[in-house]
C-alpha cells in the first residue's frame, strides 16, 4: 500500500492577517506535487506546518491514517529542505552524509562529479549553489517517505537543475515529494500534480488557463497560454 500524508483544516495567521484558510492537502508515494503561489502566499508556511516545526491555530495531520502533530519526529517519515542552508557550516559534507545516510553510503554519494571535490570541504567553504545541490541530493537519498523542497533550484546552475529534476523523478518512485520554486516553469516541467495558494486557499490546477484565471500568470496577447 502506498504511503500517504494528509494535512487538513489548516488555519494560520500572522497578527491580523490570515495566511492559510481551511487548507487540505494529500501527498502520496509517487506524487511530485508542484506547490505554486506568489511570494507571501504561504507556501513556506504550509510546508513548515506540514513538517511539524510551525504551529497553527488549527491543523490535523495524518500519516497512513494515524494522527501525527509532529511528523518530523516520526522515524523515516519526512524531510524538509528550507530556503536557507541546513548543514552546519563547521561540518564537512562527508560528515553530513555520514550523519544522515550512514558511513556505507559515502562512496556512492560522492560518485558524482559535482560532489566529489566537496567531500572533505566544510559547508562554510562551499558556494551557495554547491551546498544547495549537496543538501537536495542528501534528502532525496534518505529513507524518508515524504520530501518537502522549498525552492530547491535557487542558486543552482542550469546543468545542476536538470540533474536534480532527474533525481527527483527517480526518488518519487518510493516517495511523495512537494516542491516550490519562484520560476514556475521548473515546477511545471517535473511535477505530476499542481496546486496554487491564492488568497489563503488551495486550488487544484489542471492547466495553465486556470493559472491565468487565478491571476498567477498573465495571458500573453495573441499567443494564448501554453498547456502543461
């Protein structure tokens, strides 16, 4: 049976502004869910609530039918890539791999031309793009059933973006994955499901016409809107 995580009835406010209103989201093994929305629409907020590190006025989270308010505390359940780096600067990339994946995974992990030069380097000595690439690959190789990727492609060179897209596709055979990105084209190219956060609500998106209808992208005059 496929693994499933559900988050339901989510309400979250910051001060007097309600960011999320009665949100329901379901993620299953095999899903690559593109979470779309303008800056400030609540994408990161929803991912942090789903991971379990941000509280909400109301939320219900279930993993395979069992209620779980803090999914990150459940072994091998979920991983989260924040927009900022999570590997401590004083750790070498090799040590981070040992901690997350075990010593037996080190050789295979660094059998990658982009990662091999970084093996003995501290995270603080890596460029933003290098570290981002290492962190994404690290999470995709964990045994976690669900992976939340908040703007994973930021700072990556185009060739690395394509590599990561392929790795996401491969990982989705055993995991459910959510990703956001400020460039929606990157999301459309890889996701097999799409949702849009708009005015606090979550809309299922089936084509780009619906993205235009909800004001997420403009319609180009004379050319129409391309389909997914």
